C-alpha cells in the first residue's frame, strides 16, 4: 500500500522538484511570447495528455484559444535545454522518435515511462526527466483546475475587485458570470466556488430554518453620534502625541486598542484616553458601517472574493500587500486590520486548566482560570464559540467517529467561532469570510471607533523610541513608522503597547535596540536574552485515507468547513506534555489542490475521472494529529528565520511513532476500508517538525531572568512599554487564535487597572 505525502509536504516537494528541474538562474526565465516553438509544443502536448478531451467532454486543448499554454509558460521556470532534453529522450524508447513526433498513445506511454522511472538506466537523466515531469504536471494541472481563464478577479488600479454595473451584492465569482459554453477546470470538478446571489439567498434561508440559532441584526455598528477619531497634540519638539499607541492592529491589537479607547482614562486629566492603533496593512476591513453576521457588508464582501488569485487577501499565500517579508513564518503572516483572525479556519480553542498549568510552569506567571474568567467569557460571547450544527456531519464523520470509539476514544465536538454560518460561507482554513459569520477581532475595532480610536493604517513601524535615563531605567516614549508614501514619521505617547505577534514582536524589538547582546552587538540599547527565545508551538501531522466508497456528498453539500468534525484525545485528562489530539478532516474541494493530492492518478482519463464532480475527493477521510505542549523551543533570528534551541528528541520521536500506530489501528476499525493511505507525515522527526500556533517570544513571567514582561504585561526592563499578543503567552498547549484573544481580553483589564484609571501613575502623560 503506497505511502503518499501530505498536501503541505507534497507542495514543498513539488517546489524542490521544480528547482531541480530549472537548473538555471532567474535570467533563464522567458516570457511566453518569446518561447521557442519546441517548448510551447511540448507544453501544449503535455496539457492534452494531463487533461484529455473527447467529443462533448472538453479538456485542456479547448482552452488553447484562450491562451492557456502561453499562461502556463509564464511561470514555468525552465531553461530551454530542459524541454529539448525531455523531447529528445523519447528517442531511446521509441525508435529514434522525439516526444513531439510520437502518436498520442505513444506520448502517454512515454510520460508513464518517465513517471515510473524504472526503465531509465542513466541516474542523472532520470532525475532530470522526473523533475521536468513533476514541474510541468504541477503547473499545468494547477493552471487548469484553478479555473483558467477565469482564475483571476478583475481589479482596478487600486487592486480592488471590479463589480458588474448595477451589482449591489458584490458577486465576484467569475464562474457565476461567465459564458456557460466555456468549460473550465471548476466545471469538470463540479466545483461552484463562492456563492452567487440567488444561491446565497437560498442557503441562508435554509440555514435559518435548520440552525439551532440565528441572530438577526448587527453584532456591532458604528454610532452616528460617536466622537471623532482622537486628534494628536504636538510635543515641544514637533511630534504627534497620543496617550497610548498600540503597535499592531491584528488579533490582540484590535482587542486592546478598542477596549482602552472605550474604558481607559488619562490618569492625569481624567479625560477620555486618546488611543492610536498603528497597523502595517490596510483598514478596509473596518470601513463598513456595521458587522452583520450571515450577510456581510459591502466593502468586506467586495474585497473578500474567496478566490485566491495571488493579489487579494484570500488563499494559503495571500497577495504581497497582505504579507510581511519572512523567511519562515509558520503560516502566521497576515497584514490587515483584524490580523490572522480574518484568515484562520474558525477553530477556537479556549484556554483551560491545562493551558494555565503550562503557563505557570514555563515562566512563573500568576495566571489561573479564575483570574481569566471574565476575559474568557468576553471571547466566548463575542466570537460566539460553539459546536457546529449536527447536520454538518456527513457519512465520513460518522465512519471516522465510530472507528475512534471502537478504539476506546471519547468523541468530542469541535469548538468553533461561528455565528450564522452556513454551507458556502467558508471554503477552507485559509479563506476569509465575506459573510461576517466567523469570529474575528474586528468588533473590538468598531468598539474603539465608537470611542474615538484613531487607526493609522498602511504604516510600517520601524522601531520603538527608547530613551536612556541617567541613573534610571530606560523609557519608551514613542515609535517611528513609515507611512504609505514611504515617509518616516515619529509619534510620541505616554504608553507604548506592542501587539505584533510571536513572529514579529522580537523583530521590532531587535530593530529598536532591545534584545540579546549576541544578536544586536553594538546596536544594543537594552539587553534581555529572553527576547526572541522560548518560541513554542504545537505540531500538526496530517494523514489521510482513500476509502472504497464515497463518504462525503457531492456539490454544495460538500462545502462544509473542514474543521467542523469530531476529535479525540488519546489520553484522559489532565493532559500533560506531548498530549495528542486527533481531529477529523474531510478532503478539501479546491480543485487545483485536489488535482495534485496524494491519491490523484498521474494524468490522463484516470486523473480526469478522479477530478470529475469531486468523485475522488469524496472518498478521502483525514486525520490531523496534533502534538501539544512539545518539550522544546525555538528562537526568532533578526533575518526572520527561526532556529531550534532545544527539544527532547527521544520523547518527541517516540510520540510521533506511537501516533502513527494509533492512526493505523484507526484505519483497521473503519467500517469502509481504505484502498490507499497517506502516512508520510509520520516520517517527520523532532528535528524536522515545524512549530505552529507560535507563542512566547516576549513572554510574561516572574522576572527578567526568564521573561520579557510581567504577569500584567509591563516590560521588565523599560518603563512605559507594555506587551500583548501571542508573544506574551509563555507556552503553547494547543492553537493560538483563541488563547491570543483571551490573553488580550485579560490584558486590557490589567492595563486599565494599572495605567489608565484614576490614581495610576501620571508619568509621561501630557
């Protein structure tokens, strides 16, 4: 039984294969218009083999008139020699005929021969030919099943989606609007994509009848009588001044800034706190007048297409405007007001006793479940944390759960941040929700706007201004940021709150001269070796099985969030280090991802039938094996990379092996037996796992010897500097969206009590 690789690993391997196939510098890239006839002919012939055509069954060649081969070649990075080598290598197997000279059946035979590789005796030639095969297969299938030529959203000069004249519902799915005679990869796969208006109305009406809850009205709305955004005053040296600046407008930044604007007070004057939130991304997420779950609002509906075209905010890798430069971010990289809560899949883990145990054990914080009670309730209420509807379970979920119970595991319902959510509102874990049906941090930004919050968007913070005081402690007095036009601006504040997440907080501190001496050298202003260290995360090992029968429905019924199903812990509570949680997943329906999945046939009619109406994807059942409280740590380096500092190799490797054995036993209990399985994820080791849901790089703790800030989020070393976000959480147990939000909801309470109430220190306040 073949062990194929997981989707994430498959993508990585494909990229490596492409790199090997290229064998050339960027100078070897050629625009499609300048490609020689040979290379275009090879790609065109391969396209017709990978996606064949027949009478009444269009495939690749029917899109030639739309320029599909030219488009494929635009990003097919290859030296011309690679095409010549592939074309000529056929001679040794087919009576001196090149690939382009072969009959159609012979071309298929040659491609199968290359893919198999056993008849290619020259090892170097085998590597080159198979790399060429993988790269061209990946590119051709990706382009076709990404819905070419309707794969991109039409956008204006400002990268905003262009709507049809008279469209009042912000429908941007090209397949809804296309000429029905045009058959694309989505049509072959039976994939509808984002909802059109008529279908949206139908499924929403049905959801109102079947959901156990439906909340009409706005979750939050901008008040017509709200005060204007806080205006800066000017310092004696000409800089803008606010009482508080929050650096970062993501998950934690919105919660902190919104509540401080609402509840905070200038302790010197008793006036409303003047709060500014500085965010590197845009603020179109908060320009609508309200948040109306289950419907959405015009600007967000327009900007969120749910079609990852490499320009907009959607997709596992959003467009460049929505990402920070990073060598290795672990997928936690999103640049927009609202942050990663806009981009996560809706799974919302709320910290419990075990989480607080690990927090205290890691750094000596004084946190416990009771202290965080109000903060937890705030997040539960605003995010609407609940179990998904029972009718979202499909046949596969029941098969999965029954097999787990047969192993003695208790099945637990998912915990999701969903309000008025229905089929078609979330397409995968990386797509944003244009219907405002997913819990995010945007409501707190609206609360802030109703209370004078100033949002400074498209502003990249360059450094925190830290002033050394003779005979005293250093003081944070403001920040320097680069505005949208590239101009540097310095802003001053009585209190500076860093809300830049686990990846980016240490990078900002390094640029500000605060961190380990070994990394900063002569740029050091204030030393603390804990900055950037203690990064922890959980680990996700994704495996799957192709079952003998379909286990999920076709069509829109199959468009249910992958994170909605049951899960199980392999050990009873209380959970300790290396706890294993196993979560069910259904196969994604995104056609270009399915086309390259581990169970997809190589090419030809077998592949096309696998893709047709999701017939292959409907057979796939998945297991996400999460390792929590991993005994190890990493650190963030100034070049944005991370390095592993320590890990208990023996225990981690033993747990990975044990988890693999559990999944194999699970397979044996399935009522519908696997035909193929993908278990390659369990070939990972303690040295190759990637930490996800990262925390700890500016963690709270008992002293500067083991942390960066106090249990109340005040910096150990620098006065008037505070922290929030995942960076302050001492250790990951599981997940980060929920824990980060809860941490911020607790944080604003401590900050109001310690800094922004009557009787608090007035130092620094104007």
